[in-house]
C-alpha cells in the first residue's frame, strides 16, 4: 500500500473512532449525568428574606427512567426550595405520569407553579432529528394525546402547585409576596399574553415581586413580560440545543427565535431600556425518539434570590 493511501485510511479510521466515541458518550453516558446549576440574583425588594427557587423543566418522563426519577426526588432534601417553578414538557410517554409521581412527590407541600409544554398534551412521535436545523419544529399531526387532566390534578391537588397557564397568581413564599404570571406553550401558539397580563394587572398587589414563567422562550413572550415589570423570567423548551459543540457559548439550534447564545443558562433579556434575568433550563430529559445529549448535560437549576442593597440599580443583571 502506498504511503498516501495508508495515511488516508489511518485518518479515516481516526475520524470513525472519534465519531463512535462521541455516539457512545452521547447515547450511553451523558444523558444520565444529571447536573444541578446554581445561580444567585440580587433582585428582591430591599429587606426581603432570601428565597431558594428550584427550576425544573423538560423531564420528558417515561416510566422506565428510574435514574432520572431518583435524582429528581432527591432534590427536595438537597436544595430545600421555598418555591418550585416547573416550565413544562413533563411527559415523554403515555404512562409518563407514573414516573413523574415517583420524581416529584417529595416536593409536595412546597409552593409551586407550572405551565405546559406541548409534551404535556401530545405524545412524542418519531421524526428526523436533523429537521431541527431548519428552524423551529412543526407539530406532528399524528401524535397521540396525553392525560393532561390527570397530570394537572396531581400537580394541583397532591403537590399543591398552581396552574399558571395564561394567567397570574399571588403566592406567599417565605413571607414574601410573589406575583407570578405564566403562559401556555408559545411554541404551539397556545399562549394568551393579553389574558395572562390582564390577570397580572388584576392582582392589585403593588410592590410585590413579579416573576414570569413560560415553557418556550419566544421573543414576544419575553418582551411582554419585561414590559410588564417582572423581575425575572424562567423558561425551558430549548434543551440547551441538546447537542452542542464542546466549549461553545452558542447552541446549534434553539427550536424557537431566542438568540442561540441565550438558549441555555442564566443571561439578561433586554427590551425597551429594561433588562431582567432570564434563566433558560437545558432540561432534564429528551424525546424517547432522540435519546442523546452531547456537550449539554441534563440539568435542574437552583436560583438563590436575595435582596438588593440600597445602592443596587434595577437593571436586572445577575449578581452573585
């Protein structure tokens, strides 16, 4: 064999080995490396007690995913949250609620709010994952339906959480009054921003800490929440891109119109001279038809909120 041919075969073999290793890592290892992200924000009114917020998103739960269920269940003791915010896509299978019960029951009695993602209503379906690179995914018309009512009843009646889909509510969290506003899945155009913000205005709790909650962080939602004076926004949906280039600050895709460098983690959202912290969770799961994570660990977030000092500006920038 001539040297150039031998070199080419060696290079091809090396590329194949790297590709195989990446596939083994993404399919067999990384998707089980559940990670807790911690952030601190000085955004509460002066003199307020500190609050711990547990942000859960995109569990896409199937009943056999016991490692994920056990890891989530341990978060109650590990984080001792004052408030739980669930930004949707809880179910990944027709029997996913069984796994959600195993994971979330230790959080019962802790104040919480939740909004829906599409996979709280319609079952996942097989599709070409490369289609995501063409833009936000389309609805699979043949998807089955999920038992959303049973899930919502579990969240509200058994866990004590508040349904925040296209509405607002006031919560007493650790002695602090929190006005939370949320919308249903904007990716499916189920959001009713006018209705949600009218409900927020109707709370008539001047001076309360305002929190915005959405599954899909579309610009129209983030802008309207920012205009409404929320102090922070929590979202999910993007999976952080799910497959990323290692060490890159940008996702390859976001499955919505958010900037790619804000598709995961804590950043600042700016609109009309206002700026607020935005936490986009990369989520805990994946579709059962795309069981892979690469350079994008599955995660939950803990946000420690503390009072700003008298000289802190209200620019919404993360501090800590």
